């Protein structure tokens, strides 16, 4: 992999991780369209670590407040809104952790396919449009209880399939449960922290054990840095505009990319 390829793929990851358009799908499609060899899961994880750094930096104050409140709740000092939100993030992470352990290897081997990505882009794009169009906007993320967190977490587990979009499917479920657009996006980003951390930790362990062959650490570092900067800017932009534009433009984009994939690869 050369630096241009690393930078392009990192920018793609930084944008598509937080926009509801599927980062894994784009990381599969871009090399296909540009004639590049598949960058491999090692680089995919490197740029995911970059986007993890972006969400940690952007939400650092809220995450710190949640962490302090969570420790307070387990030490008997009561359940504050921040503690309850922290518990909901934990509950919402369980389904993707279980699904990853059970099906992660199979998904990596069987589903990294452009036509499969076209199908998931279309299906989950339609569900996202419907949830945003007909969902009520009456709640923020602090109103979520553990039942809702578990439902959003189960939706997040579906994002193990390329083309689904972790942010897209979690925002879809959150909108269906009545969260307003900005709250749905914020909870999706908070839920990304443990999800990306678990995936990155698992793949990093594989790399350190030498199971993925030689690793170009310089390109991985470059990808991580570019994805972090791009991801931070993307979070800021999306939270500023999502209340006005909604999720429909992203659904239309997904339909257009799916049609392009079918035209090109079918």
C-alpha cells in the first residue's frame, strides 16, 4: 500500500464511519472501483482506531462525566442521568460483542462482496428513511432505558454485515424509538466507543500474534491519523446539520451507490 491509497481510504473511513452510509462497505468498494488490491482487515482496523480517537476527543467531557457517574453508581452513590446513560451504553454493547464472537470470522470470509454490500445498502437505507420519516422526535439520549439500549444494541450487531452501517442502523432504531435526530446521532456515537474498541483490540491481538502476515505499520499509522482528523470534523458537521436535513439525503446516497454497484459488478 502506498501513502496515497492509505490517505484516500482513511478519509473514506473518517467520513463514512459517522455518516450513515457504511464505512465497511466503502472500504470494500473503493479498492474495487480504483483497481487497488484489498487493503486487508489490518488497515481497516487501523482506520477504525482513528475514528475511535475522534469520538473520544469530541465527546471527552460527556464521556468523563459518564465514567465518573458510573463509578459512583457501582459504589452506591445513586443513579444519576449520566450514570444511567453509561449503563445503557454498556447494555447496548453486549449484542455486538456476542455476535462478533459467534459470527465475526464467518462474516469476514463470506460477506466482503460488492453485490452483498449493494443489498444491505439498499435494505437498511430504506429502513433508515422510513424511521426518520415517521419516527417521533420527543426524546433525548438521557431518556433511554435498558430495554431501548438493548434494542439499539441488537441493531448495532447487524452492522457486522458490510454495507449495513453501524451509525446508520443504530440511528434508525433510535429514531424508531422516538429519539430526535441529534440525540439519535449522539447515542450512536457514544455506542461506537466500546464497539470500535472491542473490534480494534481483537484485530490488534491477531496482528501481534502474526496471524495476518507482515504489517506496514507506517501506513497503518498514517491511516489512523488521517481517519482521526477526518472523523472529528465529520462528527462536528453532522451534529450541526442533522436536525435540519434529516437522514433522507443519506438514504438517497445509499440507493445511488447500490445502483452503481449493481450496474458495475452484476
